[in-house]
C-alpha cells in the first residue's frame, strides 16, 4: 500500500489510488478523482486518498466522496485522520491507519521510537526503516540491556519472558568495523527446556554487516518451520536451527566462543549467500562466533 501512496505522490494529476487485495496479491490503480470505484466481480476496490490530495481537497471545502454527509473520509470533521495516516473508504464509512514508521489509531500517529542505546547512536533512518519492516509499530521499551542489567541468561529470562513481541538488537565491534543486527520474535521467550517454537512472522535483520550490504531483513525460509526460536535456560535470545543467531550465557568482554551468527538454516540468507559458507557465516557479525559490546531486548508495552 505504501508503494501505491508513493507512486501517487510522484504523479502530478493523481489525487488517490484505488486499492484491493486479490488472492493475497496487492493491486493499485492511480486516479485523478475522489470517487470510490464500483465493486467488481473479482474483488472490492477501496479508495485510498493521498495525504497531499487530502490537503488540496480540504482547501476546496469538499468531502472525499463529493457528498456532505461526512460518512467517507470526511474533510471537515473532528474525526479526520492524522496527517501521518491514510484514510480508506470502507462500507460507507472510513478507516484511518498510520503510515509505516508511525504508531497510533490513525487519528493520532506518533513517530516509531526505540529505547535503544545502540540505535540512538545510528542514523534516524535506521529506526524508520525498522518500523517499515515490522508488522507492529510503536514505542519500544527495554526489558533487558546486557551492560546495564548483567549478561546472564537468567536475568534475560526474568525480565523478558513475559514480553511479546520482542526486538533483539546486537552490536559488535571487530577489525575496526561496527556490525548492527538482530531479530524480531512473535512469541514469548519462556523457557521450555530446549524445545523449539515455530514463531511465524519472526525475522532477522541487519543494518551494518561485513560486506557493507544495504539494510536487509531475513524472514523464515518457511513460515511453518518449527525452529523459529529456541527458548533455552542457558541462552539469551536464540533464533533458528543453525542456530541462525544465538546469544549464549557468558561475559560480554571475554574471548570465549559463546555467540553464533549462522544464517541460512531457518532464516533466509541474502541472494548469493549459501548456508555453511564462510562468506555467509561472517556476514552479520564479521565471523561465525562473535563477542558483542552490547545486546538489548525491547518490547511493546
């Protein structure tokens, strides 16, 4: 939907786009009118009015659907969507939804924020990009920060097991390079004595990596793969059957081999990278085994 919105902004005469999902495939058609398309046999179209177009229509003193009943995406109404939201005509009424990167009910949308010392030191674009990747948006709070709370696994589980969803952010310094990566988990980290949990929708991500690739996400190879996460009493966050990413009980400052980044088993490797290859194993953290300078786990209150 965001792609349709961006395309409309680039077209001078576009004031909105007709949008629908057919057989799980998103489709959009640009329009220079503000009337919703007639329903078709293959699916229902709904009009998504462009943010800038809404401002123009407001200046003209018109409602979106040309009527004065204020039922569909009303312009002159205290219920009008926030400036950082999209208004959708649905079933004779309207629905406001915040744009990617913002959180709220569509009538009030605030910027996506992270209580993360790792991300705070980076470009704000990283935080915005992360908000666009995640299926949920909001103000994330820290339940565990290794340098603040201690790096023992029991501390992580005590503080974070009841939280869902969670966002793990890791920072590694190696050979004068900074690596920032992590994972998003859709289920709780409650210890189940080594049992894996499928955790559909979970993913890994990278902002800074060994090959200087642009920021990317790594979804599960198969949505129903049973090895999504592994809540373990001797581990912090542990993703995938490789394990693809694992923070293991140990001291952050020592040289023991305790943490692993081994993507390609449960979570997809980027194109051109194959599991078990040294190039792939060193992509996230500069090496297969790594010692982080910081690990944070955040959650949505």
